[in-house]
């Protein structure tokens, strides 16, 4: 009976119905096209993410053996720490947790002000550009300059601007606004350093936001404005009732990307203040960098901090999307 | 029949395969290790092969050390036929990352330069050749006091402290074990004065202040008369105020015993000798004696500012004088002296000793351990370190002749400033991360005028107490 069945299965008629490997590959050629990207993602994306999650539960100085598959963690250079890495900087170790929460507070202040500042500057710029009858391309190039200039050069230029005898203090002095001058430099005074960095961040974020708003503006039907004008709407009403609502999806993108980049970024702080003066510009990203690559060599702690930051960014992004979606639907 | 779903499953398996392969590609195991005595290990392994045609690799993160190390490598090749290729990777973070990844893949060089005192973590993971019995009395005699014996050999107190610390990652290193030898030393307790400013405003430019109070008065006078700030140094780097100014003043003020007790948690920063130091540092800020952008000034820019006459005094180290001269400042215009102690200090004058900064070590993955060991021995001879000192202007950890013809006049001045009797050589203080961070930020907060001595004392003592409690109690 079994033999008969086998004969049936392997009979030429059935074999004909069977697809050759080449045929299968042809039928699924789409998967082959995405395969390289999937491989790259799995090896350099997913594996490193899993590695980082696992590492956050260990104390490891980077020199000894630590791997996931096969699992290896040779003490004393590598020790299982459970949730201790998280507990240390969240609440357990008073000094570490104080610096962590302070850094997070700086991140939050930056996220709010950079996002608001970017929108407040970029939207009018985009509207002005949209109305420019001539030279729009030239204006666009000028506005895009901060985006295409190397970050390190920008940060050094801004550092010079912020010095006690720098451009900003000189301009204020010339205008007779000596009271506003920062005698110890804008990045050297505890009460101004963070906001000085925020200005540089806004300056760097405005070009992309302007381009996004400009693209959004060019999709708005001109007839809407003309109809509103015929009804006697003022410029403010046009902005508030037509432009702003129709640009809402663009604003959502700008808000989410801005918050994400501010919460995760640290390069500018590293180059301009290194967290100073007296830790007034310390951000979580910089702390992660110092734990991971500084002389402390606590890679587990750096991973744990990264995951807390990721969770925070994720929750903020979800909240943003939820809030904006409900407003769009309304 | 093969359905598209099955085909998809197969493709998924293909896609997951690299992930598994990547995951399984665990760090390459280090070269097989002999478990014999270190000396035998060092000599036995390469005995089968000839040294002819061998090329060693050496890494450092100090780019400006490369010419000095290459000059020594050339001498080594002339003597032994063994080539040494020196490579530099900087900045510090890049070098650390390079070593971490190379340690994982078994690609460390034959000879590695590393921060003195940081070698234990590498040694604990079996990356370094043990030198405990290899460094014989003749070789040890080459090193300056307070270098090899203090930092390259595991001391009892460091061992005890590590055993108590749950986070310590080198618990398997025993007292007396050694894995490296120092080749660069330095010390940062020097003050450099601008003689021109001192001459015009306080008369005698050759007279160094005897006390910290006298020094503060000098700064005030210069500031009043010239509007030039009294002091500059790389305050943006949080370590600078702590290690370059606070620690020497604290050591002089309290003496080594109390200094150790304060840091080790059996005494407190509210001790009068420590409070005096904090008050004095606060006074500099209260009198606006720092350069205006001091919190944004790092070490090199601070030296540049001083060389341009923007401040009367600069705090630096053995490496500063050469830099100032390179900036175009005339040596005749510079007065150098050790940080002067406060009045009523335990020590009337702070003896300054050399502190090891960079160690050389042979890695276990080296295929030429014997030759590499031969090279670090050659590197740390007085003759070769003289070559290094001459080429780099940096201070070797090896005793070199104080001969201006051989090492240059600047180096002779530095060598003569050192003493074998520095209290730091006897100190067993351990500065823990958390209180260290509170202190560093607090000292900067004097400048931002956000804290007072009393507030800072309370914060550091709380942090120090908590940190030592986490380790099972203060270090006795």
C-alpha cells in the first residue's frame, strides 16, 4: 500500500506538476530582491539590537568574553547584573541617578524648545519662500546651507560667536545692550549655556523643516485662499484656518523627528561644551557615550541607559502620533 | 507541490542563516595560552623560530610620541634586526574602542601602550603576558620612584579594595603580579607665571609665592593693576580642577595620612584642612581671578591664552612648558614653581614626584612574545628613553641623565623639580567615581557661583559615604 502511494507520488504526471527550483525562484523573485537588505538588517540591525538588550543585564568592560550565541560571559570581566544596571542610574546610586535625571531634564527642555523654535522659524520662512516670485531656488540654497555644512565646522563657528569677546557679545555691546552680554561667554555661564545650545540646534533644524513646509505649501490649492479672501479673511485667518490645518501632517513629521533627534543626539554637546559648565548641558546621550567609550568602560550600564532612552523616545513618539491623529480626525 | 508559502519559509531560513552565523561568530579565542611560569612562557614559545625578519607592531594614542618611538624602533632594528612598526590611533575614545574590538577578535598588536593603572582589566581577561618575574632588579632599577613599583605591580590595598567592590572586573589579579612597564611619566602640579606681568605689577618676577595666600594676593594685585585675569587652566575638563589644583593643595594641607583617610572614607571633607582648600578655591572665583570663559577653556587653549599674555598664571604639568615654548613664549619670560601650600599646611613645601602615565605591555596574542618583550626592555633603558625625551619633549618614566646636551634644557629643569619623597608616592587614597564626580562638578560650581564650601562638603561626604558603603565599608 505504502509502496503504491510512493509510486503515485513519484509518478511522471505528478513530477510534471511539481515546480522546478528555478520556477519557484522566479515566482518569488520579489523576495530575492529584498534578501540582501534583509540580511544586512538581520546581521547589522536585529542582531546588534538583541546583543545590546542582553548586554544591558550584564556588567562587562569590553575586554573579556561576552557573546550571545553560544552564550559566553567569563567572570570577573563579565558578570550577570540582572536589573542592577538599570537600578543604579534610575534610583539606587544617588550620585549617578541625580546626574541621569538632571541630564534627562536637559533633554526634555531641549526637545520642547528646539521643536517649538524650529516650527516658529521654519513656517514663516517657508511661507515667505513660497510667495517669492523670483530667486526661489537661490533662497532655498541659502536656507539649506546649514544642512550641507559639516557639523564640526558649524559647532566651532558657533563656539567663537559665543565667546566672551565673540560676535554675539560685540553686537550686543554695539547696540548698547551690555546688560544682556554674557561676561563669561554664552557657553560658559550656567544660566545661558543650555539655551545657547538650543539656538544652535534650532539653527541646524530649520532648513529641513522649511523644505518640508515648503513642499506642503505647494500642495495647497490656491483656490482655497482666493475663496477665503473673497469672504474677507485676513492674513492671520488664512494662516490659522487654511495653512496651519493643511500643513498639520508635515508638522507631525517635524515634531516627531525633532524630538527624536534631540533626545538621542549628543554630538553637538560633546563638541561645544562636553556637558559643562558644571554639568549644565549634560544630556543622556553624552552620559551613554562616556560610560561606553570613556575611561569607565561600563558597556552594560551604557546599554541599559540606551534602552531607557529608547523607551522614552518610543513613548513620546507614540503619544505624539496619538495626539496628532486625534486632532486630525477631529 | 512547493507552495509560495514554503518557498517563503525557505527564503526566511536562508535569511536567518547569516544572523545565526554572525551570532555564532563569537570573539576569536585568544592564542593558546601556556600555563607555565611567565618567564618560561615568554621565552619558550618563540624559541622554535628565529627573530630574523620579524616585524613587531606597537600601538599608541599619542601621535606626537610616534617619532620618538620610531627612533627607538630604528635603534632596536639596528641592534637586533627586528623591525617595529609604530601606529597611533586617536583620540582617546577611538583608541579605547580599537583595543576593545581588537581584543575581541584577537588582533591586538605585539606591544600595546595603555594608560598606567588601566592595564589590570586587560590582564584580567588574559590579554597580556605576565611580567611578574620577568622584570628583574636591574630592569626595575631603571624606573623613577613611584612609577613601576606603585602602579605597574598590583599593590595590596588595590587588591583588597577590588575584592570588596562588586563591580571590580580584575578580582583574579593577585598582589605582586605585573603585566606592564611604564615608559611615560609626568606630574601636573606646576604653576607657570608670566614674568613680564609679575615684574611690572609686583616687582620681583623671580620670586615664587611661598604660600597659596601669597599667590592669591599676587593674582589680585595683577588683576587690579592690569585688568588681566590672574589664572587660567583647562577647567572645561572636569579633572583639571580636581587633580591639578585641589589634590596637591589637599595633600599639602592635610598630609598624606589624613588625605588618604578623607578619600578612603574614614575621615570627611569637613575636616578643617580640606575646608581651607575649598575656601581658597572659592576665593579665586569670588575675586573673579579666572579668565572670563574659563569654564569653556580646555587644556591646550588655556596654555595658548597664557602664552598670549591673557592671564598672569597657568596651571599645568611637565608637558606644559614645552608647549608654551612651542607657542612662541620665551623661556626667559616664564617662572615655574610647584603649587604653593596654604598657610598652616602640614607640609610647608609640596614635594613633587613623577607619576606614571603610559605603560607598555606585551599581548598574549602576539606571535613574537620573546621579541616583543625584548623590545619593551630595550624601550625602557635609560639610553633609549633619552632618545625619546629628546624627540618628544615628554618625560620618560625611566631615569634619564639630567644633561642638557642629551635631553635638552627644559627636560633638565623638570627632572630637577622631582623628588623621590613626594607624599603622593606613599598615598593609598582611592578616589571613587561618584564622589569624584560630585567634587569635580562642585569645584566648577564655585566658578558659576552656584555652591558654597559648606554645601559642597556635605554633598561630597554624602556621595563618598554612599560609595564606600556600597563596597562594604570604608577602606582601612
